[in-house]
C-alpha cells in the first residue's frame, strides 16, 4: 500500500488558525510519536538534545514565564500600591513556571534585573504589555512543540496568561492618577 502523507499536529494547528474546517484536519492527523518531556517519559526520548525542537520550546516558555515572574516581583517591590493587585498574577505565573519545570526541564536560574517604570500607572501598563507579548509568544511555542503533551502544557500556560490579562485589565493602583 503506498504511503499517504498526513498532516502533522503543527500543520493542523496552523490550518485551524487560518480557518480550515476542523473535521477535514482531524482526518489527516497521525499519532506519530514525538519527544515527550512529561515526567516519567523514557530517557531515550530526552537524551539527544541536539535535534530536539521541544527543548527550544521549553527554553522559550521558561524565558517568557520567568520574565513575567521577574517583572511582577520587581513591580511589586517598587510600588506598594500594586502589591496586592498583582499578587494573584504572580501566584499564577509561579505555578506555571513550576509546571514547566516539572517536565524535567532545567531551571535557567535568576533572570537578572528588570526595569520598572517609576510611576505605578506606567508600571502597571508595562506589566500589561509584557503579558500580551508573553501570550503571543507562548501561542507560537505551543504550535511549534512537537510533543502533544508539551503543546497542551504550553497552550494551558498561554491560556493562563490570557486569563491574567483579563484580570489585570481591571487593576488600578489605588489613589494614583495617570
């Protein structure tokens, strides 16, 4: 029987984003194994790092979420009026970071110093912009993941960032004007 090419998960996700009907794509998808970075994955799946695009995805996700954590921590340290309003987002992003690290990824360590605007309103706007940047990049990382499990994890992280964006839209530093 001749080999019929099938769509990869990545191709399917991009096609859905462009409006191709989902039933047509599902018929073309395969269950070919990919590198699995979830806990308990076989060591053979994670030992060759030179050609593993999922390691690039994990590094990118750790960088994005780590940058959010660093910015939120720095902003809360600099602006007392933002400590309580930003606490939920910080908790969520720390949990996301832990979830990604639970895949067996190496923690890149300290993220360096983060610049925070001097006015609380400007600092809050900087947080909102960084959340949007992270969300867009995380969606791209989810599409780029070869492993279905990793793609789902990254998509969940992206969704969590989107939820924080909704919450942050309602935050305002108390008693501070623009």
